[in-house]
């Protein structure tokens, strides 16, 4: 019994070095446990001033508005306004009025094809000119008398006496050569639709049938039935792509082909040589008869040295 007591006592007895270690360990634990309490006491809680934040946000917004107005002012200063006839001025005059190179190109293209501005509003019909820009130049537009259609009193009386059933039908607008201003003469086509039709036509390379107008975004069957008798198609004006030399970049703009189909065409050409005719496309597994029928008017197969 005495031996057991002495062994237990020896088990719980510590040397001076061990007691120092235990004391240091307890002290460290105590510091760790107390540190959050000291941190909360010593640190000051951050208080957010909502009113100050609102003032800073308002200041930032006002600075943005000032920058925007400054930029608009610079643009206005860059433009020099003067009286002009849109039928007769050149590129330098258009630039002075603040028009971009793209806008001038569209205007020149319209004039070069025989287009005329008969009244101020005709300039607004150019699809690249915004309402804001037109409003800035409208007070300075002066149409020369030579461009104003003459209409005598006799003509007016005759036109009033002729019933709507006997009116001379307006000339058909050929879709593959028409510009935006020509399309605006079609009843039912406004600036937005004119712009969409031209963009879709340029991606295709041209229309080969009127029904393709239904593929223009927003142009439904009702709108198509309204305009179909006012337009015509000259398929000879379609811009075709040589499928034996066309790159992926040239093919990818065409709306009738997916990326996989374009890649399959190029891969087949590289592996089997040049296409001889549209029938060769039937050998490209990913192309079905419906796709081939839709694209056959847009591709040519010119002979090349292998």
C-alpha cells in the first residue's frame, strides 16, 4: 500500500523546469482566451455615415454629367454650321457639318446612284443619320429650286380627279441594288426595316427570291404581304463566293451556314480537292439537301490548278 502511494505521488510530482513550462502554457492559453475581449475594448467600432455616402455618390454622378456635357460641347464646337444644299456639297463640307466618314460614304453612294434630296426631310431618311444630328443641321438646309419637283395647278387638279383605282402604279424597287432611301419609298418600310434589309442582304450577297424577306428580323408574314408587290429581284446581282478558294473568314458571315458546316466544307476541300459543282456538296456529310438548296445561289465553283 505504501509502495502504491509513493508511485502515485511520484507520478504527479513535477520538477521546477516542468512547473515553469506548465505555468507558461496556462498563461498563453489565458492570453488567447482574453484577446477577443481586449480587442473589442481597445478598438473603436467603425460608424458609417450614410449622409456622407449619399453626398459622395451625388458628387460622382454630377462629375459624370459634367464630363458628358463637356464632350457634347466639344463635338458641337467641332461642327461648323452653314447654309447648304445636300444635293451639291462635297466631302469637306459634310465634314465641317460634323458628319462622319461612314455617313458621308452612305450619302455619296445615294447621290452617285441618282438619288436626290427634294425636301429637308429626305436627309433624315439616310439610315446612318440620327434624329439628333438631323435636328442640328435642319435649320441650315436650303434645297435649290432646281431640285424641287414642279407641280402645276393643272397637275394638281388632274391628280385629284383621278380615282385611286386609276393611279399609275409606282415603279418596283429592285432589292439587290436599292439603297436605304429607295427602300423608304416602299409603303410599309421605315428606316429601321430598311437598315435591317440592307444588312441582311449584304450578309447573304443578295436575294434570289422575295420570300427571303421573311427572314429579316421583325418582318413577319403580314408585313411581307404588304410590301411583296412593291419590290422585285434581279438574281444576276447576287455576289457569289468561290467555294474553291473561300476562307473560313469569308464563309462565316453567311447566315445560312453554321460554323461546323463551314469547317466541314473546308476540311473536305483540303482532303478531296476542289469542288466541281454544287452536287459535290452532297458528299459533305453534315450538309443536307435543304441547306444545299438554300446556298446554291451564293457559291460558284471556278476551276483552279490542284
